[in-house]
C-alpha cells in the first residue's frame, strides 16, 4: 500500500485495505464495489450539507476559473478571502471580529496556541506559556494540537505532550461523578480542580485553557449544569485566556450557530473548521476577540510584522465555498433546521434508553453518543451496522452519530432501526445477564 493511513495500524492495513469510496450523494456514499452506505457521522463530523451539493460545487468552479489561488501575505490578498472574513465576523459571537485563516482544525489550534504566546509576550508576561487541556479532549494531531489532545494514541511514539501542557479532568458526569454527587456539584468540583491546578503551578505560568464546548471525539460529553460558568469564573479570576475549540461544534452542530452561544462561553480565541465549508475544501479560521486583537496588533506593528502564516491559508477557492456554505446555512435557518432534526433523532434515541445493552445516551443538537455495556463491543455493533449499510463511529465503547444536516426523517429512522438491530444482533451472540 502506498498510502500511510492516518489513525490506522499500517500492518493491518496491508492485510485489510480500507474500504475506498468512489461517489456520494446526499447522506449516502458508494464504495468501489457499488455498495451504498448512509454515512451517519458526516465523514469526520464535517460534511454538513451532504456529498453532492451543487451550489458548493459551482461556487468552487467559478472561483477556480476567476482566481484559482492567491495568498494573504505582505500586503496582498484575494477578494473572496476578504468577503469571507467579513461574513464570518457577522455570524461569530459579537466580541469576535477578527479571523485568521488556515487549512485544517489542527493548524487552527496550532495558530491559537502561538497567538497565546504572542499575546502574553506583548503583555510583558513571557512566563505565561502553559495551556491547560482536559482528559479525553481532541484538539488535533500536529505537535501543539496533539499535545493538547487528551488521548494517549496521539502521544505514543511522538514524545508528546511537551512540558507546556497541563491536564485536568474531563466534564463527564456519567463516568466521573462520585456516588450521590449531583450534576451541578460535579461541575463545581471540576472547577475547583481547575483552580487547584492553577494555584499549584502558578497563574503567572499559565496562558490559556482550551476546551470543546461539547466534547466530541472523546465520547460526546455535553457540559454538566453550571460547568462553563464556573470554569470561566476561575479563568477570569486568574487572568487566563479561554480557547473554545468549535471545530466540531461550530456552524450548527449543537443546534446553535456556535456551541459557545448555546452554553454561555465568551472565548478569547475560537477555532473553527470542518463545517465551515461542509468539508468541500480544507479551510479553517481562528476567531480573535477584541481583547486579544487590541494587544497583538500593536505588538506586531512594533516587531514589523505578524510572523505567522500558511501558504494555503485563506485560499480563495476554499473561501468561495465557505461563503456559499454560510449562505445555505442562513437560507435554511440553521438553528430551526437542526432543532427539528435533533428532536427526531434524540426522540428515537430516548426510546432505546432502556435497552439492557445501553448504559448511557448523550446528545447535543445533531451529535449523539450511545455508550454500550462493556461486554457488548461497539466495534462489533458498528461492523454489524455497516453490513446493513449504515456507517457509525466507534469511540471507546460508544457509538457516535452526527449526520449531515440534509438528512431526512426517513433516513434518521433508518439509522435508529439499524442501530437497534445491530445491538440486538451482537447481544444475541453474547447474551447479557439482564436480557436472559
């Protein structure tokens, strides 16, 4: 095999090559043998408008014909890039009015981490370089971003994380609450643990805290009651920046334009990617608050330039596609559309809550996680669902569901029925005590 596949055992891939997809339409993809699959996870949480949106395809084609590439370095830029920056500023939270473009979620996190260093150097606090991240968080797979990610498989063999990463507990009430502890009390304990970490290390050494408003690839964990309010109070008290990682949650996934709005976050920096272009072009954007911009602008001026950038950051074709994507979102009334679809999905999931093989169901908008009893392997359930033509994602022993926003009621019902049938098929081979 010529390709070194990401997040894949290379020797296993030699024996069992990945299934190659050759076409897609709506929520469905087709492999090279001609089999169709309903992709219930939008690729990697990202193909929000489905696999064959003609408006996005035409937007890319028009831009390719007009200006297939230009950069934004040293006093030049592309008109489409400027238009997208303005359009993003109009939909991002009101205090965020500056954006920096990249090519992926991982490089967006890298940019945010670099801006934290730049900001505190400008503030005359060069020791404030450490960043606090959480267990089971996913922030990317480059150096800084993989170090911030709270999963060992991103660290093993790479000498990560480095010394500037601090770790605190995940916001998973289901897994980590103490006996008899209420959700609000659990959130206050997590905030207390954050404060203890800051006091132990010293606030003068800590530049930022990074978190997904809703944990995605770590298992789909919506924040417990009061969590983000308490976390932000601690950060404000110690003058520590907040980075909201909205790479999965941004642009409607949780039912609001941004999960920061839904859960009351006021981030200093916000990373976005994935659904910014419905994954039709690799593009990311870091939103920069007025507070941060007011510091980095004069510092960059004093230095003569902002010495950071990517050759393909703000690529005009990607920006044209993203502009059309935003237009589609606005026309479809994004929160209302997600709200209606989420009601059907979560209603169907709630009907499964008493299944003896299911130990927890978690969701926010149109992203959900179904956690299974330990003896029922999520990988086996996912394989059974794939044989029935539905693609799910396995996270530990949780099955993630995050379909495109163009999914129909009938397709949601198909996902739910295949999910139930696949769980039952695996249970039938390994009966549970509760089901006997």
